[in-house]
C-alpha cells in the first residue's frame, strides 16, 4: 500500500494540486494586470466554451510535451523524479502562458505593436501547421487518400516558412526534446521548466488572434487543464496517451485549424493597419 501511495497517489495528487495552484496564480495575476490602465480589462470569468477551446487547442499542440515527458519518464525512473517532471513541466508551461498574456495585455493598447504581435503569432501558426501536416505524412503513410492534398498544403507552407524562418527562429528557438538524459532531482526540475517554457511561449503565442473573440482567462485555464490531463494520462497510460495525441485525424484537423487561425490573424492585422492609416 505504501508503495502505491508513493509511486501513484502522491504524483497524481500533486498534478491536480499544481493545476489548482496555477489557476489561482492566474486569477491573481490577471487582477494585477487589470490595475494598469487599459481600454479593455481582462474579465476573470470562467465560461465552459472558453475552457474547452483552450483545452482542445492544447491537446493538439501537446505532441511536443508528450514526447518530452515520455522521454524524461523513460530516462528518469522513480516517484521522486516523476514529481520533479510534473512540477517542472507544469511551471514551465504556466510561466510561458503568463508571459505571453502580459505581453498581449500591454501590446493591445498600442495598435501598431498589436499588429506586429498578431503577424508574428500567425507566422508561428503557419510553422505549427506545417509540422502537423509533416507529422501526418511521415507517420501515417497508410492514409493515402489524404496524402495528395496534405502534401500540397505542406509544400506551400514550407515555402512560406523558409522565408520567415530567420525571424521566427530567433524569436522562438527550437528546443531539444528528444535527447533527455538521466538527471538529479533539481537538475530535472530545472530542465523540465526550461523546455516547456519555450514550448509554452511558442504554442500560446500562436493563439493571440483568438483573444479578440474568446475570454483569455477561460482559455488559459483550459490550457492548464489540458496539461494536467496529459500528465495524468502519461503517468497512468503512457502508450495510449501518446497514441491518442499522435492520431492521424488530430494531425489533419489540427494543421487545418492552425492554418485557419493564421489566415484569420493576418486578416485582423490588415484590418487594424487600415484603421491606423485612416
């Protein structure tokens, strides 16, 4: 019984506690941001549709987190290191989310800065769409009836992303998530924070165009909820969880969704620019 408590109940309970803690910090953080002068304040109100949007989008972008956590779990065994992985990845993801939230909050008060941020976010989404389509083409070769159209979209995105790579590569550097090594408890926490922080910046920044039509607080809670459930799934059913995240339909619809939001973001940037020039 003691072994079960250590290896299962403690890490799983800590996962839920960390989620609740991050949601509390998010609430306090948003109220702090609202102390600054702004035309539109963030309303810390939970609406199920906003949470579901954040959760659904996070699960689609969770392939990188699933690979990272899976590699860390396989090379760092034991319940104590599971706790380090959970704390580190949750804090890293949370810090990345809070940082982007602050940047968006202040940039939206200056239209030209908001245009720049939306364009960058759209370019990030185009890169994520290409990665999603590439994942489908390389990992699901048996779905041949989708390959022609997906391959065409992927080729067009490759051309665009090759042009924008120098800029986006500086802003959002690629993090190594495949070379996880055995580490000490505190080294594991530090590594688990750093990589998800970068990945969290990447993923959350891409959805800035959505913030004009959904509540940011609910969206962020959905992101935290998605990370918590991903951790629970990886700890309880590691292979099944990865299989779900890497399902071909997730690649196809996720890539298409990224592409649609990117186009929407560019449209929004054009609209704001035209308003400034009038």
